[in-house]
C-alpha cells in the first residue's frame, strides 16, 4: 500500500473519521491539531502503532503493520466515542 505519489496532500478525513485520526495522534502522545493531518502521515502513524519501525532503510510500511495498528486505533476511537456518550448522559 503505497500512497506517497498523488495522495500526499489528501486529508486523512477522506478515509478516517475524526475520532480515528485523532486517536492515531493521541496514541503517539501528541496533541491532535484542529484540522486533519495528511493521509500519508496518519497511515504512517497507524503503521508504527502496528510495529513498523520507520528506520531509514526500512522502505515502506505494509499490510502486516497497518492492520494491527489500525485495530489499536479503532479500539481507541471506540473508547473516545464511549466517553463522549457518558459525558452527555
């Protein structure tokens, strides 16, 4: 899955819900910005959550690192939604 070419300036909101791309950032212990990051930035964050080391000679991330990272992001985003629902009750 290589999205570096024509998709390098596409917003992450195109494929990720706001809670999902924010979860990827929060899991990296960073403050989420008000506007979505680029799609490639979020996918790289997801891949590193799945074990991609992002070292200089590693090449591009693949499905084997994106899938577990995406599962972590989805679980965290579900937690964000649950906390929001509890707060509104």
